[in-house]
């Protein structure tokens, strides 16, 4: 989920491209009005007249408009200070650095999610079982494990890998030598 500052920076970079300082001033004024409306909606003194104000989280919406107001001011002041005719997001070092960082975080998150999904797909093919054995069977299993240098879980896994289901439904395990761990 994006924070209010991230939303504001993204919106201003996209909507502000090619706007003049005068047009930016209009965006600053609009953001100031929206900031007041959304802050007022939190305290209950403004009736929600705009469809944009009917938002699931009014606190987050108020934070977004406050951040947009600040970002529109920053970009307008940048254009005025540079004497530029219009806003070019690529010439905005602060906005460009944020966009690069955001894209790197996004790529890392997508890669992490893809790795997690791959693990989940692999895990679906695996079986994790908890086995309760009576005392004498448990002692025999531990003795076999000790003799082979494997853990009890590894011995059970080896047995399961070699089990054969007969045509009459019987299970058998042909003789084999388990590899040492």
C-alpha cells in the first residue's frame, strides 16, 4: 500500500507533466480546497458533496490531499525558481529520485512475491506429516536411524520413497540401503 506522500508524488508527476506555473497554481489552489474539505469531513463540518470524498478511509484521503497540496506547491516553486515554461518530471531531481526508489522497491516486492509464490507451488507437492508411534515402534525406528546415520524423519522418508503398492492393496518395501545423510 502506498503512503499518502507516494500517492501525491505519483499523481503530481503524471498530472503535472507539461503544465505551466500558472496551471500549477490552479492545481495548488484545488489541492488546498480539497485538503480543507477532507480535513473538515473528519471533524464533521463539511457535507460530502464530491464523489471523491466518499472514500473508505477518510483519514487516509485527508492525508493524501494534504500531501498533494505540499507536492503541488513544491513543483510549482521548482518551476518558478528554474524559470521553466512548464514542468518536466525528468528535470525534477527530487521527483525522479523518488520515482527510481519507488520502482526499485516495487521490483523487489514483485520479486519477493514471485519467490514466495514459487515456494507455495513447490510446497503443494510436498507432504509434511506428524507421526505418533507407540514406544516399541519408536525405539526400533530410533535404532534404525542411529544405525544408518540418518534422523528418524529421514528413515521414514526413505521408507516412503521405496514403498510399493501391490495389486491386492498390500504395501511392501523391497530391501534397499539408505544413503547416509
